[in-house]
C-alpha cells in the first residue's frame, strides 16, 4: 500500500477543495478532456488522480494537442466526506435541471450552486473550437471489485472505453436519469465514466491515474513516447480489469427511494454472478428484494446515501458488438443531421414536450428481453455521430476528423437505411421504430414494417440464441403476425416492390421456422421434426400461403419451396443465406428485427458482414493462410459464385479489415451443427 496515497486520501475531506484542480495545455489545438473527480463527495480518488497527473504534466511539460481541464465535483459534499448534501449532484443533469441551474435565481438546494459553478467552468470552454470534447468522470464504489468503465453506447465512447482494457458496461445512461455524462453525451461529446474501485482503497487512485493517462494518449492529446511510465499504466489497468467479461450491458436497476431502508446483504462484490430470484437485499418492514433475473451484480449499495440499490448486467458477446457496430455505421446516412442533441448549424436541440424522444439505441442492448423501470427512458435522446462511424481499425485521431467524402457518400448511399429508433415507451432497443409507416404508394393493407414480428424478435432473440420458450409465451401476438402474412394474396403481393416482396419472404421463412420449433418445444434439433426416417422437415407443407404457391396449385408451401423456389431464384442475392435462419447452432443468427423493404439492402449487408466476421461460424486464419468457412458457402457455392465470381471473392468482399490475403488462401469447410440454437437457460 502506498503510504503517501493513503495519507492524502485521509486528509482529503478536511481540506477545502478548489473547483478547478488544474489545467494543462501547450497552446495547440486538438481535443479538450474534461476530467471530473468527486462528483460524489465520498469519492475523492478521482481528485487525487487528477492532481497527480497535473503535477507530472507540469514537471515534464510534454507537448499536448488540446487541453486537459480537471474539476472537482461536489466540493461541499467532498468537504463533509459524504455523497451529497441535499441532492445527488450526478442526478441533476436532466434538461430541466440544467435549465434551472442556468437561470438566475436562488438555489433550491446546496448542489444547485455546485452545478452552477461547474457549468460556469465547462460551458465557456465548450464554446471554443476543439476537434472533440471528452468528458471523463471518475467515481468509486462502496463495494469491493475490479475497476470498470461505464458508457452510453455510442461508437466513439466504445472505442475509447475499450482501449482502457477495463470491463466496459454499456447502458448506464438509459438506466439512470440525469447524470452529467448523459447530459454531455447527448450533446455529442465523448462521455466516459470510470468506477476505479472501492472508495477508500488507495489502488482506486492508481487506477484513475492510469485511466487518465490512457485517455490522454488514446484521444491523441499526448504521445506515448513522451510518457516513460505509460507501459506501466497500461499494464496496471490490464491486470486490474482482468476477470470480468470485456463488455457488459446493464439490464436492471434496483431503484431506492429515500426512506426505503434499503440494506444490501453483506458480502456482495461487483461482477458477482447472481441467480434469478436469489435474495440480494432487505428493506425496512421486512421486505425482501430479489434479483428479478439472472445476471452479474454491479454496484451493490453499501452506503447510506444513493438511489441505486444495485444493478444487474449481462455479458455482451463480441459478435453482437460487431453486428451492432456495422448496423450503426450503415445508418449514418440518415443520421448525419442529428435528430437531437447538438445541432451543428446553430439550430437549438428541440424536443417536443410530452412526447418521448426518438432514440437511437445500440443493438447490443436491444437484443435481450429487458424491461426497464417505468420512466427510465424519459428525457433521453441520442444522436449518432458522424465521427462515430469511423472504422474500428482507424487510429483514435480519426475519430475526430470529419468524415471523408467517400465515407460520406457511402453513408448517404445507404439511404434506404433508417433511423434507429425505438419507441421510448419501454426504454430500450433498437433498430427500427416500433411504428414504421409503409410507403404511401404501397397497398394500404399490409404493414411493411413487420412491426409485430420486430416486437417479437426484440423480445426473444438473444445474443446466445433464440428464446423459444419466451416466444411460446407470446403465442397470441405470434398468431396475429402469422395471420397478417397469411392475409396476403397474389394480386396484393404482385403490387409490391421487389424489396417489399424480398423482405416479406425472408420474414415468412424465419417466422415459420421459429413457430415450428415453438410448437414442438423442447426439441434437440429441427431435423428431428421431419416425422418418419425419410421425411425432411424442409419438405413439409407447413406454411399456409396457398395463394402464393409458386406452382400455382394452391398448396401450402414448404420451407424448402420458399428457400429454393422463391428466395434464391427470384431475388438472386446470396446475402439471403445470412438472413434466413434454420433454428440451428451453425446458422447465421436471427437478426433481432424484421427485414424491412426500406432498409433491406443495409440489413442484408450487415448480416452477411457479421456472419463472415463471426469466428464461431467462419474462421479467417491469416497465419495459417486458410479460411475455414461455414458449410453454407459450400452448399450454395453457385449463389456466391454468381454474386462474386468465387466463394473466396465473396468472402473477401464481406471480410473485416484488410482481407486481401484471402484471395490466395486455402478454403476449408467446417462441420455444421444442427443442434437447436436455443438461448441457454440461465
Ligand atoms: Zn459516484
């Protein structure tokens, strides 16, 4: 244990703390990093870390592109060593609260003055011309556990956060209203929160210090070569953050009201797995609080003040992060003009009162069946940033440069793509607006947004598979969707655009595969449903669309007919093989939203990109100079060769960064698992 650290930590509460801890710059333009410590008064570690970094900068005088500004948060509460005096300063950044603070007038609580003082330091600096502004908010927890990072899920937040090598938790701002990071994140700034460890653990200061150096380098303010200690800081974070999953999403917040008498049972730590129904806490009056679902426990409350009893999170797999990155990048075309938040052309952000904002939400969080507490989404709007679309491989500085014209063109070309919004009603997810109007020219009858199907998919498709049991609980809704499909007759279908028909048939196929499994659940494999030894499930006429029988005989359709007589030959697009799902482990995963005509091209691109990049299905082994491909590429080689000359060329087209080597690689095909792609029961 570092004794100097220990003594400053102990000394902290008794010393009055200045608002501006310090700043540093070499007078060069670049990125502004605003670091905050002690937004909660019992969490002074960030302040000590910022002071250490500032002292080093003053001593070493490295050249900085941009500027660092370090601020103390709740100075009054810091002096008392408690979380807050009257109100939690980190829950006062809703639009209304910030407006109140900006208006002249008496303070309604002690924290209002703190907030006003912070605004007075921050706002004038935001008006200067920075290539980017990054907020880093340093906190600590009352429970034991490794440090971690909390971000709203934008691509630019993610990219910086992932570089810290600490576990990254996505979705705090949807779960907690009125945080400072939420406020500045909404304005388009990078906003990273770090929980450095337990409040009184000296290592918490070390972690924060290493985080700050890493951010300064990653965001391009400093160069590694100027920092002899940098490798040590990187190693420190890597060690400290090892263990928990790399990325988690927040699923649940247990809200605590003042006077609840909430008491966490002793002994719980951050990242501890908990089971559904497991007793986690008690409250006054003998009330028992249970975890409403299985997950990873985060930030259990072991202190007197605070409105968050505990959070539950869940691991996000790399595949879904990748897919959501792709989808969000593709959507840039329609999001270059922010819908909310910072309006670049002097247009003030506007949001209709009383109407929930349209939100762009990450796929990762969209997938799971999650319910947020009522009102959790209120007052949140998000904008996708043009800069956020930069490719993963780009250096951090690229984040800050404007989109290059080619990328811009590509983004605009993806025009059919839509806006990722969700109804804010349940606070989560995702890719399509819940109510998406069909084009006016389309037949009025059919809902081309396939909204019912999207609603079901959002609820029951998970990163680890399909929750067939959950689908089984939604039979009435499922029936309504199937009835919509069934009501389509030939004249109606023939009046549709190609994209509307293509999307329709993909959804028909997927919905009937899922329904087939649901009706026979539990089953080990779809192949078990063929009936006799020689029966093949693909040939069973289970899809009641006799009017659309391609042979005109008025018979029900089989899945095989839809795939091999409609989807493949009529639409001639091999991406369909990543879009239809055969209920098996080796299939490309089911997209957690319906395919829709107006975004079909982007959706097909995204699922094929994700499929090719998914190492559990296609392994691109550069060192071994071999691509281990899914059997799908073998079975339907003719489709891929039609679209790209060769299977290799096709894979090259959809492979992640720098795939040129694939042209000369050996091709091997992997075994195909027909095991049911059932979401693991947790
Ligand atoms: Zn805090």
